[in-house]
């Protein structure tokens, strides 16, 4: 498989996600100016000049995503997903479970808040839409759910999803995602990502935060017809109380839970951010020998892509 990574700004947990369907881009210039001058002199000559220099080019301006990333946030209590809460000066806020898929223009994308260079699709990560499955335990996760109804879990989308080329993708961006099988799991951070972070953070930072790192384990058939599980996000579990509220100090700061020795998913609020991503060409371009859309396209440009020199620790923005 071929994988891209991205050093992202700190994740700020969004409490009011914009889930409205996006509108297609407007072309840069839609004007057509016709300047017709008629001069009649004593010789009865008529000069008609037509200026068509401003006629708009009819070629479509498509959004061309080339990398896919994942993000996962959820409260987990006694092995089931839960909506967590938090207190602030104006009252109490709610933190429901989310799973987010980003289809991005890698060279232009500036991070998870950039909607100009990404198609961002939001799903509920509540386990009411899935069933516990041992596939995730086999992959090294504490637990996970195979999603039974991604269409019902769909919350909405943002960005430039409507601007992908239908001739290339064969359908719109959301339907493209929905045609595959998906699953969501949680566990200690994946081995490859852990090694990459250990080599990029300062030693004292990794010593403090490394034992607290987790991953969302995403299962999909998009890149392999047989399906596989990928630990492509990194994050932490925030401490919560018996009322499913974030435990915050007087300054609104939370506490990460040490998970290194956990044999099961500890109770808390899980937040992860993208680190590794897939080249989307492997999902769009059929393999010559098998004819299916998958990662096994035989390209020589395969392997892990690391770009974690400035990868930050996740902060909870309250």
C-alpha cells in the first residue's frame, strides 16, 4: 500500500460542526462581453467589432483529492460508546462520538479546519450502528465495531465534496465512501506510528506522553477487497468522572490516561487526529491484473510515508 503522512496543527475538538451539504464551486469568470461598434461614414462602410476575449472557458474546474485521512472521537464507558459532557462558564457542553473521513489535496491542504482543499464527511461513531467484532482484537486493538449501516450513520459533509470529477470517480464523494465496508476500533497506538512518533518527538516528551498514546483502528475494504484494519490516527484518552463528564482543572485543562498496560478500553473520552493516510489513486484506478479498485495496483511507489517532525500532541480546545 502507499501511505502519506501529514504534520497537523493541534486538534481542537469541534463542538459545533458544520454538517451542511456544500455547494459546487463557481467558475472564476462567467461573464461574456460583446462589444459591437457600427460606424457609418459618407462612404457607407460599416465596421462591426466583436470582442470575445472574455468568453469563459467551459472546461470544468474539478477538485482532485489524492490522499484520504481518518479522525475519531468518542466516549467509551464499560466497552460501549457514550456521549460525554464538559462544563464551561456558560453551562454544559456535549461530546457525541464522531468518525470523520477527509479526502484532501495533499499539497494544498492546511489541516483539519481547511475546507477549501478537502471533502470532509462526518459519521456518527455510536455503536448503535455497529456490532462488536474480533477482527479488531486480531489487529491489536482493545475492541471494535463493524459498521452495519454507514448510510444511517452519515451526519453530513463539508468542503468541496460536490466538485470531484464524476467521470473519474463514477459517483459523488459520499456514495464513493458508502460503497465500501467500514469498522471502527480503539487500542494502544499502532506499532509503526508509535515508532515514527518516538523518533520525531523529544525524548522527554515521548517518555511523558508515549505511554498515553492510542490509535483509532479503522477497518475498510476500500484499499483491499478482502478488508484490512489500519491504525492511522494518534491520540489520547481524557479522564472522565462517573457522570461521563470531562475532569478539568480550574483552567479548563484535562488529563490524559496512561493506557500502556491496559488490557481493555479504559473509560474516558477518546480523541485522535490523522497521521497516516492513503493515496486515493489506489482506490480510484483499477488494478491491471485484477480489475478491482484496491491498493494492490503493483505501483513501484509503495510504502510508508513519514512526515512527523512537527507532529504535535493533541490539545483539547474548550
